[in-house]
C-alpha cells in the first residue's frame, strides 16, 4: 500500500528496503513519492546520510539485511 504522504528518515529507508525487489518506480510510489523518482532518490540519499549509511543507488539497498545506523543499533 502506498503512503499518502512522502516518507522520510528511517521509515523511508525501511519502506524502500521492503520494496527494493519491486523496482525503483514501485518503491517510489509506495513510499509516497508517486512518480517523482528524483525527489524519492534525493530523500532516500538524505535519510541514508543521516543514518551514516553509504548508499549510492537504490539497487544497493540490502533488502534482507538490517542497516546499522549511527547509534550502533540495527534498523530492519
């Protein structure tokens, strides 16, 4: 189900990870960005940067692995 508002932060990263297998366009829509892929990619990069996660491209998101963020705990 698509979010009614664009997601941000850890919630955006979790949503993107959950939808990585569906492809960029589907994840973009489900995370609340509709067809604005550039805004989705920018928000995702920003969220990853805030978590100290180095992701250059959407396809690099580990769909089945937890992401360690700067507090040393895992976001799954």
